[in-house]
């Protein structure tokens, strides 16, 4: 069982939106490595967000040689909790070196001429990681990025996704990692709705789990359960249907902070409901004992409030027609039990 964490225990980082939406089919360990690299670039991302120019960043001023490689140093312990997955880590790094990214760059012509009326396009083909040097006994690693690749990880033009770095290291499910990034991007809106086709595209699922029910159970439900246990941001899942056919997946986004606020609100509403039953429905202590288990479920409270409004109107109507409720508390208890089920 995962121990619940406080909101303050999450270390938040900011990632360019373009990286969040990239269709990169990474393994869990590869995604952790990329997250660590982006975490190391937080200062530069902040400066760019504040209006600094790329040329002003110390990171690029100190780039190595003519290749313009950017060097980032890490401890191996940042990627591995123990030495048991050293071989897997080396394999993941090696695969990232072979992972190519295509960067389309617009180059403005230096001089105007008949042959150079329009900007030219320059296609840069580079690996996400150019080189990795692991110092065996010092237990550290230097990761070199091509300057063009580093720029792609720093572009803030289209906005940033804020998420907890910790979550990427606690899950061993690459789909949980990706879904977590996506709901973090939309957490301020509170809901993310995706067509099944778009969901498959973003998670690079291709033809995996062709049946929608299997897709939901194997990918979404497991991520939903896991993020509720480890995430600062998580979701309740729902669907949109056209007839009997599911067309969209709906992620109702929640946060630890909002959940705490909802819980505190429901406690206040519960106390108010108890006072309402006492003052307007004649409840005594023994009456509350009869429905205490129903009242103890926070999610029942809004429904009970709605039911009491309905009962109050019905009681007033019967009184007006000279048919008053003889035993108002008993009648109310029977109605609540009928609506919400008998305790036990």
C-alpha cells in the first residue's frame, strides 16, 4: 500500500508544452532520464520565460567546441535507486543516443536576391543525446546534447506543463507517465476530453488493444488507480457515447489540494445538514443513530441535502392539505434509507 504524501513533498518542474505533446515512444527508464535532463534545465527555462535570449544563457556560452555540445552532469544515483538496474540504465542511455529527432529550422537569407526571396528551411537530424560518459568509480555521468536538441527542450513559446518530478520515478508504467503529463497540462481547466483516435496517437499505441474495453481496462484504469495513490494530480475516468459506441475518453482532473478543499467543504456541509435535521425535522440523538452510517459517507451528503429539500416541500404541502406527517423524524429516516440504502 502506497503511503499518502502531502502536497509539499512534490518537487515541481516545468516542461515545454511541445515535449508534453511529443509522440515519443519512450520506456519508463528513458522517460525518467529525459525528465532528469529537463529538471536540470529549469534555470534556463525560467530565464527564457522571463524574456531572456538564448544567446544570453550561460549554458550555451559554455558549450563545448565547434559542435556546440551542451554538457550536463548527474550522479548515477539520480537515475538508479540502487545498482541493480545499472545494465538497464546503460541500455536506456544507449537507445536514447540512437533516438533521432528531426528539427525544422527556418533560415533567413543573408542578402536579398532573386534566388533568395523566401526564407530557406534547414532540416537538422540529430540524436536526442549526443554522448554519455559514465565515470565508473566516481559514479557520475556526463550527458552531452547537440545544441539543436537542447534548444528543443528549452522552447517555451507555446507554454509550459508543470508536473511533479517524483511521480515519473515512482511509477513503472510508461502509460501512467504519459497520462500524468497530459492531465497536468489541463489541470487548470479541470477536464481533458480526447477522442479514442487522439488518445491512441498521443500514447503511441498504434494497434495495441484494438478493443476499446481492453484499452480502458489495461491502460486507463491502471493509471487512474496508480495516480490516485502516488500523484499530486490524478483523475476520475468517464466516457462520451454516441448511442452505444464510445467516442471520447474524459479525464476529470483532480489535485491533492482540491480534494482537501472538497473534503473540508463536505465536513462543513455535513455539520449544517445535522443542524437542519435537528431544527426542521425534529431529530434527536437516537434518530441520528439510525442513519449514522449513511451520514458518515461524505459523498452522500449533497444527495441527502437535495432529498431534505424535497421532503420539506412535500411535508409543507401535506400540512397545507390537512394531512400532516404524524412522525416527521421516522418518515424522514425511512425516506433517507430508501434513497441511500439501509446501513450495514
